[in-house]
């Protein structure tokens, strides 16, 4: 999909927000939902999506929503750091298919990085064990 277009209310993340598709939740409030990536690039890969907006990408996010959303991204990144003690953390967000976006609901990735552990490709990994994801989510939530 291109950078500009029409929001698809049936995208995967919209379905997760509506409770039609399950997710391993880390944190949720009126502003965001943070959950574990089922196909993680690294142990502890978290996704953060805004609630109450139909934004395909960062360019479409209303100005009034930017600061609260970024506050949550930073807060969850700190919790990932505290809970998992990675050697580094990649925080990223893609805009449009040519940039690597595969689900067209605005979202951020928090990807812990570990020394000498190769990062799996975006969207090119196997599905993670749900029980393990639930334990990681519990650990991160406890660090908030």
C-alpha cells in the first residue's frame, strides 16, 4: 500500500482493538494498546497502537494525539529496558509499504536487542509461543 490512502477498518490491529482478534496485552488505557508481537524480531518485541484514531501511518495522526502517544512509547520502552535488560533497544515506526509497513494502522515497534543475537527480519519469523509471550508481557507490565 502507498503512503496515502483510505483507512481499512478491517485491518488486523483494528480487529485487535475491537476484541475480534486476541492479543497478548502488555498495557492498555484510553490512549493506547501495547501488546506482544506474535512474530517477534527479538525476545520481548512489543507493538504499540493508538486508540480512537483511524490513522494508517504517522502522517495521519492528529497533532493533538502526538505527544500523548509518544509519552506512552517512551514509557513502554523504559519498561522493556527495566524488565528484560537488553543491550540495546530499537524503537521504530514504518510509513507505507515501501518503508516496510505491513499492517496499515499506525503502530510502533519496541524491539529489544541483545549482544551477539541476530535480529529476525520484519515479518519473517515464526510464531512465538503464547505462554512465553504472556510471561514476558507480565514482566514488562510489572516494570511500568
